[in-house]
């Protein structure tokens, strides 16, 4: 006698593998959600405190969560990509619970398989972006990929244990879903709630602190920022005028009043001044500094921006005790032979030339500040070299001639070669007494400094 045909609505009882797999998927979804809550926190902190925050998963220029979370791919439809992952894991958890509840009919197996496969595919897409566009790897993202792969494997193992092919499982669940209005509406509602949760969490959790920080930064940007000491000495001349060995006339002399300006020609003790060393490298800090730091940096490096702001604060906290010598080390194959043929920071060489040419007109440190302070804007808008020069009101004819001059490139290349001889592999890098330190200043280097009686600058005071 012929056996009756088994309908998709009544598959054989599941093996014991299925409930175990559902529980494991539920636990993995919780782990994945926790990982991506942390990623979302990194995303927020990088925008609330871009000058101070460095995430714990920043290991090097290559293993660098901050670089990934600063990229254009950190958001999708205005919501942090990591936050969408949190929402997706909540959906997976709901499907796993439903799969356990439905029990003998084993519904949600095919849908979970479909969701897991899409998650793995999207993870591979993001991995390609990290490898070929962003140029940095995020350990949190890689952990998310591992969770997604593990979920997919669990579903496949459970399908095999039940004697059902992946395609059959997907077809069976979709057929069941579309043939039952209540089930279809329930799943559609789950998707709608997930979308609303993504946008709602962004509006309630992510965006408010970012907006507050942006408003504070905008307010600070409207104040004078030219002088490193302006917050402490409102009457001081701009930093661009305080060159080593030159006088800074008093306000009375500036007004043409009768006074002996020679009395004011020597820099004040502890003054932050600017000049060049014997090799022509620009420096800022104290003419009689006890700590001289060569800083190798890249104007498109997010870590360098944070390092720049930290060094500025050190200059204010220890006036006259530190001298920072700027050296160029753009991570760009256009001028750095270590990266020949690679696209990492595609405009870093050009921006170094911009700084050199601003220095030819006595405005190096102002351009240096501008390039770091507006780093995101320059990357996002593709701000041209000429536009940057116009912001500082440089002589455009001289600037353009300098940008085209071979000597400008030679200046940048000389710094790069010096960095290569020091075996530098990334930025920022600091050299003290010929010893390189990658990433940050060693704490013992600051031991020679004496605390200043002057208060440290307020974060939003307008001082760098």
C-alpha cells in the first residue's frame, strides 16, 4: 500500500539537535547584541569626544575600530550600522524563541537560515570595505562576523540532523508564512518594530549627545583659536606672531604709543613660540624646552588628530617645557614608498604639501591646526588645496607655485625617508632622543616636566 504523502505543514518530529541549536542561537544573538552595543558606544564617543576618545580595541593603524567607526559605512540610513546589528540580533532572538515554542512543526528554521545567510553576506561585504576602502580592521566587527557564521552553521547542522535540505527548509517556511495571514502579519509586525527600534534608539540614545557636542564645538569655533595660550592670556598676540628669537611688541607699542619696544623683544618665560630648527623643520613650544619631541604625523589619520589635540594641551599645561618638531609621514602611496601601489590615505601627501606651502608664508602651524580640526570636513567634502589656502588668506599665486614646485615634494619625502630609517610603520609616532615611540608618548618621557601653576584649558574654551 502506498504511503500517504507528507505535507509541508506536518514535517516529521525534529531531532534533539533542533532545540539545542535554538538555545545556542539565542545565546549567540545575545552575545552579538552586546558586541554591537559596544560598537555603537564607540561610534557615539568618537563623535562626542573626537579629540580625547580612543577605544580599547585600537591596537595599531591596521587593527583600528575607531577608523572603521569614523568611516562613511559606520551609518546606514542615518542609523549606526552597529545599532542595526543590535536590532537584527533582537529579531533573531525572537525567531529562535518562536522556533522553540512551535516545537514539533519546526517553523522558523528556514527563516533563521535565510536571516543568518544574509547576515554573513553583509559581513563579508563590510570585510571587503575594511580591506580595500577603509584600510583598517575592526575587532568588534570581526567578532560580529564570527557570531553570524556560528549561527549559520548551527541552523545548517540542525537542518541536516532533521534530514531537510536548506533550500527545502526555506521553501517550507516561506510557504507556511505566506499561506497564513496571522503568521504573515506577525512577522511583518516584527520587521516594522525592528525598523522603528533602529530609528527610535538613534533618536533617543545616539543623536542627543552628538548634537550637544556639535553645538558646543560650533560655539567654540566661533571664538578666537589662533593662540595656544589665548584662553589663559586674552591679551596675548596670536601664536603665529610669536616666533623664537623675535619680539612680541606689547599692546601699547602696537597702538603706536611711546614705549621702548626693545624691552619686549625677548619671549616671555614659558611662552609658546614657533620657529624652525637647523634642518628647516617647524617647531612649536618653548625655546629652552627640557623635552623635545619629533612628531611624525599624517593629516588624514584620525589618531593623529587626537594626538595633535593632546600635544596642544600638553603645550598649554607645561608652557615652555616642551618643544614639538613637526615631521611629515603621510600614509599615502603617492609619496610614501612603503605604501606604493596601495590606497590608504589618498590625499595625505597633498595635504602635507599644503602645510609646507603655508609654512613658506609663515602660516605653517595655523594650517596644521586647520587640517586637523577640519579633518572630517576635508575628507567628506573633498576640500581643495586652494580652498584651504583661501581660508587662511594666503597669497594664492605663491601658494600655487609652491604646490607645483619639486622642492615641496622633496621636503615631504625627506621626512618620510627619515621615518623609514627609524622603522616607523604607522602614525602618530614620536621620536625622543632618537628613539621612536608609536601611538603615544611614553609616560616616563613626561617625568621631566614640572606642573604649571596655570589652569589647564577648558575642553570647549576655544583653545586647541
